[in-house]
C-alpha cells in the first residue's frame, strides 16, 4: 500500500487490445474522424513523441473489435525488437493496430490515462517479455502487474507534476536532435552531396586519405573475457550517433591486444562498422588512445585536419547507399575492406575542410553540454517518479 492507496492487478483496471492485420486504407492527410492505421513505425513520426497526432495511413471504417482501440488508449510494441525501444504513446483518436502493437485502455473514472502513461514509463518492456527467438509481450505478462490506485484527483495531480518535469527532458532531447541535424546541414551547405560533387572537386578513393604507415584494417577476432584491468576495445554497439558511447566499453588482455596491435587506435582516428550495421562512424576521443576494435569495425587513420570532413562525407546519405549496395553475406552481412578502400570522396581545399571541422567541433561542445544536462534531468525525473508512486508527492 502507498499512503493507503489501493493496489489492483493492472488487468482489473484496463482493457487490452491486440493488433491484427490492417484493413485497406489511404494516406493520412489530416482527415477528420475515421481511424488511424497504426504500425510501430508511426510511433516515430515527428510530433508523435508522447501523443499520436498523425499516422501514415487512415481508414474511414473500423477494424476488428480486438484491434481497434479507443482514443485515450496507451499503445506499446508487443513483438520482436521493437519492444526493446520501450516506446509508449497515447492515442488521440480511435486506432486500428497492426500485429506488432497492443493497447491498454484505462477504465473511465478509475484510472487517469496520463497517470497510467507515467506509471508504465518506469518499466523496461523488454524485462516483461516471454518467448526466446522472437520476444513477445502479451496480456498475461501485463495483467498481474500491481497498479497503484490513488483517488482520481490525486492521479491527475501526480500526472501533471510528472508531465511538467518530463517536458524539460523532451525539450532537451529536441535540442540535441536539432544540433545533430545542424552539422549535416552545414556540411551540405559547404560541400553538397558527395555523390553529386557539385563543386567539381577531385575525387579520390578513401585509401588515399589514410596514413600509408597505418593502413585500413579491422580489429580483434575474439576479444575473450572482459578484463577490468585490460586494454579497452570498441564494439559496433558502442558507436552511436557519430560518437563512441563510453558507458559500457569492454577490455581484453594486453596479450590479445598486442596480437592485434595493427588496429591500435590513436586520438582522432575514424572508426567505421563493416559488419552487421554497416556504415556507423565515430572519431576516437583522447580517452581511448591506445584502445583497440573488434573485427566488425575498420580503423581509418585519416589525417587530423581532414578526419572530420571525411567522417561526415561517409555519413552522408549518398555514400551510405554506396556502401549498402556493396554489402554481402547472409547470416551476418558486411562490406569487404577492398570496397571500403575504394569509397569515392571529393577533395575540397584543406582550408575548407578545416573550417567545417571547426564548426562541427563547436556544435559537438554544445551537444556535450546538452547531453550532460539531459543526464541530470533523467536522474532527477527518476527520483521524482519514485517519490510519486510511493505517494510522497
């Protein structure tokens, strides 16, 4: 009990709606009435970060009863990898769900939708799943969860407090996203699409941008057991949004790292994933000087003055397509180093490359400040959530 609150199984205070095959529809263009035809990808549309305000497709007719949830429901992914994205969205109109979604509709007068939304935000959906090869989230997984039931007025008050706190985090994330797009925009303004090469610059293969004494190479085949006192190595999963996430970097023995000393990293080297998620890029920070990489990544020892320009070139949509067209393999897809070496890059004047790098680094510093602020907001919000659902707000 929380401050004398009633605790009820979630299944007693919400109705569940499972997805099914979507009926034929038409493109959504702000039609009034009707039904959204919801897919997992629609949760990612701009403006749908909290409430579903738009959808790619729409129908004037309802679907099957089990798959059509009312406005004021909470939608979550229920199948496959989408569950681990942990997305939760509130519907603003009746919606027909595809098989990868499910919805929870709070009983009117008993449960406030935004209170339910904030309560469910505390859960990692992946931790609730069943199934081995394909994760599943079903009614039986959610039904028994103990749900706090303060009076409706208290639910609404708690939801308002948490909503206001959450808005600060949403704004900070939006600022970070805009800064990421700003770097791309500046690059395109200065150089255009590298595949189009509108400036008419000389085009050179990537191999000619790399230090001849430190050729393009992949890393460690089997890093072995994670060693706290060992040599750090970077995996593809550590490469995120053009940077290296340092929160879960692993280490291997100095013997293994020495065996693969050819792929030892220096500050400002570029990394590119070459297996699995081909084409992820990052620049090595000073903190990872002397670290190594796995066989799923390639080290590109590009001159420091050109490294940032080269990285943004490789991240451009045109060259990402160029790489994907050369990806091979069935179980694990990858690109050969021979193809990596031949990636075509326009060669603008060095002064222009340096000017771009200066602007990009300035944006990086702003992103770092926003990220640190967001981390603090996340910690404060988690503490506020904990207090709220203990009945201390």
